[in-house]
C-alpha cells in the first residue's frame, strides 16, 4: 500500500501551533498526513488556507510518524498579532 506525500510551500496553522519552551520564536504544529516542506528556507505562514499571509517562518525540523507530520518552525516575521 502506498503512502501519499504532499509537497507544501505554505504553512497553514489553523491556530493549532504550540509554542516551544526555551527556543526563541519557535512553534510546533502537528498535521495529518505526510507533508514535505523546504527546510531552512523562508516560507509563508497563514492561519487558514483561504486567508492572507500572517508572516514568514522557516522550518527547522520535520518528523513523520503515524501518518502525521510534526513540524517545528521558527517565526521570522509577523504581520499581525498572533
């Protein structure tokens, strides 16, 4: 059985991000399915799929487990209050 993998260029948080203690401006986000993001590259962050961009971040770590992607990202710039 094949496992689907999607390549993403925008991180959609849906308000589910969790702040990482002891790391400046870092958050984790658990997403359903296996997703691939560019590592250490600046990408857009949006709150919802159809909403405007809220800022830029860079993915610092990806973990794939149990048909989920756990993404740790660092917020680089923010356009609105988080």
